[in-house]
């Protein structure tokens, strides 16, 4: 029985983890559940799964034997694996706490590596903690590398669905709404990541994630548009051989693998290539979607830059979802905040948290004039 500490249990990934635990009750249980504010959903999960600990920001109704904690490290005390699926910068503190507790990590929170990649990978190495990716592209690479993160390769190619606006003109992009953006063509995800997918900020994040997970140089990582989301990413080896991982777009596969690797759970639906027909690939239109390059450049700069980029991005996406700014202003806001806040060295979480706070402040000043 594998004991899971699930952080971000009420989000989209969290819901799919709960589905997997329901489907395999003899294999998995929850030792801890944590969420932000959705206490009604957390209460229901606590009553269903009886974790030892729960943690959240509001009032929660607990089942018998379930304890409430405000101490992050307590969440990881008796788990076998910490599945970090919290959204945004908030996920980083949990990832670091799980590493300090010496627990294996199934990582679904991108910001942990985007903002804190250097610190996270260094501490994980020092503590002997393995980090297994849940993000579908990075799981694909992990599988293509034979479920190893230290295998040799020549290039990594991340595939991108391109989001709902891939072929829109710059003028059209200025007029798209949050509702348009939330209609993702292939993946069903939370609101923030769906918008990040539409701006291609998400793909920029995934380049940074790949850099840290696989020790790749930025020059070894490419991203390519693949509308059907069947090829989840590929690895090129020295001799030109390329190995890809294929499957229907279904997050349960990478989630399960991160929990059971190197073993796999049986599946009920094999990919039927004859039903899919042609697979298409095209260049990523980076000029039309400046968020991609902003992210990659911030990743290359390092230090506090990615945390500043992310803090500004979280504020800008919130403003867009509320209808306060145009789609194209998301990238403008991020660019302006990066220009306003100089790069600083960061060697600990506190420095990144301070950069995050200052980036949000600067973004709100630009967005709302306060
Ligand atoms: Mg992804």
C-alpha cells in the first residue's frame, strides 16, 4: 500500500489523483491532503479517504481520526510519496518541505522548478530524493529515457498543442476573451494553466522544467506544435535515433506512472492509430506569443528572474480572467515587470518568495495603478 501526501487535492490534477486512488484502493491511500481555500471539497475528501492529516486555509469538517495541521512538514511525516499538485508559486514551499522530509516527489507543480529549479534540484540531490515528473511532456521524456533522469541524450523536443489561438492574427489575439481561452482543444485543465497554454507561457515553463529535470542545456531543448496531442514529447540520441511516447491526452497515465514507476497499471483503452490518422507538426510561432521567449530568457537569466516572471504572470492572468485586461496585455505586463525589477541572486526560498511578492506588487501597480 503506497501512502500519498496529496498537495492541491481539490484542483484538476488532485481530482484525477483521487480517481486513481478510488480505482485502486488496494494499492494506494492518502496519508495527507492539503488544499488552499476549497474547504468543502477537502471536507468531503477527508471523510472519504481518512488521511492522517489535512491542511487548508479555512474551516474544514473532519472524519474521526483525521488531524488538522498548520505545519507543512507534518504533512509528509508518514507518506511514501508526496504528490505536489498545488498551483502556482505556492507549490514551491511544499516541494521543498517534502524534500527536507526525505520523501520521493511526484511533481505536478511546474513553478517549483520554474521558480526554484536550482534550489530544488540541489536540495533533492543532497537529500537523495527522487523527483518524478507528472507533467505529460516530461513524463514522456522520462519514459523515452527508460524511466531515468540521468540518461544520456542529444536533444529533447517538447510537443505543444498550441492552445486555442495558434492561428489567430496579432489583431485577433488582442480581442479574444477569457471564455475563448478556456476552451482548450485537447487537454482539460485548470483555468490558470489553460490560459498559460493559450499564451504559450506554459510551454516556456516546460522548457525550464526540462532543463532542471534532465540536466539539459537550453540549446538542447526545442518545442514544436503538435495539434493532436498524441505524441507527448520525444528524445533524440547521439546517433539521430528519436524515441517518442504516444497516447491519448489523459493525465491519469503520467500521474499513475509517477506513483508506481517502474511498474505500470493496466489500462482499458489502448491508442488506436488508425482512428487518429495523420499526425501534424509545425514550428512554434514564437513571434506571435512573446510569453514563450520571455519565460525561456528568464530561465536562462536565472536568479530571481523566473520567480519575477511567474509572479507577474499569475497577477496578469488573474486580471485577464476577470476581464480587466486584453489577452495580449498578459505578455506586456510580464515584460514590464521583468524590466522594472532587476535580476538578483537567489540561493534560498526566502529570496524567491521576496521576488515573488515584489513582482506581484509591481504587476498590480501596472495593472490597476495601485
Ligand atoms: Mg504539460
